[in-house]
């Protein structure tokens, strides 16, 4: 069968690549064409990469408004390419701003549509549930708590685990020991605390200054920021100059593997940190009125995927608008070795791994997709 996949972000590229590998196992005659990135190109053939996510990723309202003409042109380009390829299935991977529009177009044009990694409608923009129900032929979900959410809205989803587990387990054997990580990056002997300030410019701008202030309370530790490679290093340097904090690029898992604890913004990174067994504090700084409106705007009681999947507050979530570090300091001290919350948090992370599911999710999802299309 012929598959057309669309991923518009680095995480979607990684999960799309693992899905392609699974589809090749489940369907030896599989042919691919896709929008994605380097990982998908390696899995499905560089000649089949129609558009790289570097050309299609626009974050935040300002960027979207500035690039509306480009986005509309890319949408038309994608639709024309899908129509010309005439796939047996269009597989949409997360990236809801673009992919929900593609789902509607595909539905109107009689193209079978599978949505892999559901939009986070349970947190905000719940109106998208109606569009999923109308335009998507089958929804594939990766969080256990979504198994209860979507049926309440008339959608029967497919859950086979979380492909993030596959990504982590594939890289775990190659992660360096703490001493080797220190040597490679010129670090001293002090214990490491990892700082994951987000993957978007706005998140880094808002959260990194608070993390710098927090680091000054822990001179006996060294703090290491995990920079993402698609953001210019000068943005990090703007806040880190003179702080003594080391910044490493594209080494998130390596840094976490060497760290005693982590301070993390909300998002997938909270789940990655927990699955790697690193105690964490979730800190997210935003505008004051967004903090006030959070209980009314968000449809869920927590922002971290750890707490959402466990159904309770296993990791502290500190959502604030100012640069106060008092509570963050207390929570961080409580999860360092000898802290009163560390043992329980590590036990919670063991439970989380059971809840999330075993490795092999990408292959299981691929088999279910092939079965669905053959039915």
C-alpha cells in the first residue's frame, strides 16, 4: 500500500520515522511519501521527503500571522502533492494547526485518513473534537488517560502504548556515564542539575531567567541547559552570560542521564525526564493574566504529562508570572539525594512506566493501521 505521512515538528519526525519502520514490517510492499525531517528521510528514503519541517514550523501567533501567505501556499502545495500521489492512507502526525485542515480536505476528497498522536483537545481547543469525529477515519492515541476522554466524545480510539518509550529505549544503551558526559563537555565534579527550558523561543525567553536565578541557590551543584539545535545559541547566551551555567546542544537525554534532578518546563520533556528516571520540578512562567485564567481555560487539572497520566500530582507544578524562586528552591531540594520527596517520586516514575506501556508501540500501531486499511 501507499502511505503519505505529514509531520511538522522534530518530535513528529522522530515518531514518524519509527512508524515508517513499523509499517515496513507490517506491510512489506509499503511505499512512502511524506512531509517530515531527517529521521523520516532515513527511514523512508530521502527521495520521498517532499518538505522538511524546517520550512513549515511556525510557532506562536506572531510567527503565524507573519507567515500566513506562506502557510496557505504550503497547504495548497501539500494538497496537490497528496492528490497526485493518490495514497491508500493519509497519516497525520500531531501538528494540529496544519493537519486538522488536511484532515478535512482529505475527507472531502475521499482519502482514508488516520490521525496518529491526537491533538491535545483535552487541554484546550476542545472544539476540535467535533472535527476529529467528522473528518478522521481512525484516531491513534498515545496517552492512557485519553482512552477515557475520547469515547465520552463519540470517538473510539486505538491505544498501543507510547512511541516515546521506543525512542528512549533505542538511545538508552548509547547514553554516556556521568563521568564521560562531564569529560566530553568540560564539566567539573559537582553533581549536575539539568535545565530543560523549552523548545520554542518564547518558552526559553520566559523560563530561562527564572532558572538562572534558581541556580544561584545551589552553588554546590552545576546546572546544565539542554539547548535545542534549531534555536540560535545567542538566545541562550543572552540569559546565561556570567551565570556559570553550561549550555550543551542536542544532548537532552545525555544530560538527563548524568543528572541528579531536573527543572523542566511543561510539555513532552516532563514525560521524557520521568521515563529516564530523573526526579523533576516543573516550572512554567507566563503572563500574570494567563496564570489567573488557567483554571478557566485549561480543561485538565495539571499541565505535566506525568501528572496527567498518573492522575495525581506526582511532580510539583509551579506556574507563575514573576521571578520568585522560593517554592522552586524548596521543591528542588526535596527531590535531590536525601530529600524527603525523592524516593516517592522515583516509585511514582516506576508506576508511570507501567501505565505508559512496554516498548514496541510504534510496531504495534503500524500493525493496527495496516489491519484497519485492509479491513
